C-alpha cells in the first residue's frame, strides 16, 4: 500500500510517497480502507520538527482520516466490514490502509461524505470541548473567535452559533471573512483594524464573554481590552509564533479566567467527555447544523503542495487529501 512518509524533519517539511506493508488488525482493532485524510497545521509542524511532541523519523504523518472498515480483529463488536468511520491517529493517518483501535474510530454522521468527514472530527471536537465542556458557553453570550477562517476557527463559529451565542469572527483577509459570515458569524472584524474597539462596540460596550484564541501573541494583548466581567479566554494554540503573556491584573479586575484547551489529552484522561462531544457534534452534523468547509482537496501524492497551501495561509476551513477511491 502507498503511504506518506516523513524520513527527515525539515522546515519547510518535505515528505514522500512510499510503499509500505499493509497492516493487520489485532484484537480490539479495525483495518480501514482510507478514502480521505484531513490535513492540519499540526501535521506540518510535526513534519518540520516544530511540534511540542516530536515524532521520531521515519513516520507516517496525519492525525485524522475517513474511510470504510474492511476487517475487524477479535473482540471488536462495535464495527463490521462496510461501516463508514472517522479515525483518530497520533500520527499515522496518511496511508491507503490504517489500523486503529476500535475505540479510536467513530461512525461518519449520516449524509456526510468522506471528504467532509476527514476534516470534521478533530476541528469540531476541539471546538465543542472548548466552548461547551470547558467554557460552558451559554445562549445569549458573546463569543469572540480569533483565526475564524481556519479549520478549528470555522468549527468554533458554527458550534458557537449552534449553542446560541452571538459570534464575532476575526481574521486578516476580508475575502476569507466573508466565508466566516456564510458559516454563521454574526459579525466579522479585520484583525489589523483594531480588534479592541470593534469588539467592544459590537458587544454593546461589554466586551466578549468567551474568547476562542488559537493565535496568541499581539492579538491576545488586544483581546484583554475587550472582555466582559467573568469572561473565559480559551487558549487553543499560538499560531502567531508567540505564546501569550497573561496580565493577571486585568483578569483580577474583570473576574476573568484563562483556560488551556488540549482536547485530546483531556479526553484521554476522561473518556466520557469524548463520547459526549462526538455524539453531540455527530447529531448536529446529521441535522445539517454543522457542515465542514473544505476549500482545498488534493490527491495524496500532492501532500507537499497541501502542506505549502497551509503554510501560506491559503486554506479556508480545511484541506483534505484523497486516495482516489471515494465510493
């Protein structure tokens, strides 16, 4: 079978397609014929050796995929051949066949195709875990989403809207922000145009109740000036390259809190969180409330172009690789 292999860590990353032996499922495992694979910013960082958890080369990148079960090992009761599933990896998804533990797979929501499913699980689970399980976002509150045109940002916009919040999305490109509005944001703000003043005005002078921040850096500094009393600031990452420095005097005066979000680790320690999250977002997807936006689809052999597309910030929502077999 063909797979993407990272043989050397390099920035910018360069990976290659190689022939690998087809894996065999063991007890409690399933073998999946992969149809599509979600490409995440983390995949680029891992291949560049810049992620906090370094994979030792050679390794197969990729954190998520979607496909069809073709075999099941002993003691697997949840899935059978022919089932359509989304899979989670750490890493290992970028291959024509993958073996995963049965409890690391989840049924694809009704009505969702493989390409959408490949970009669904990671982003929407992170958004739901952050907004519903960590921040306890309530209907009627104001949600500020930074980096709102990215995969996890757009997911947060849709999840926040579904939870009944007034959603304000920020970003650097007016064309991308139009897509953010089409995906449920009530207001959008160009980040370079003065976020603090714009958000305070849009929120009626009160500021945001919940902030979803995968950017950090200078944008976080701006954010501190536009939060409501009791605000919850969710730290998803720091794509700006600089982690935020939190001014605790501002938190004290506003009774605000800063919450670190690591959805994967949280759910490994508390599995019922993952079950609740995936059940909820899958139900909403089946109802048509959550719909992944995939701006770029590449054949698996063009994985390096997909990486460049992400590094150059050309992707809106998700980029997806395909194996060419979609039915």
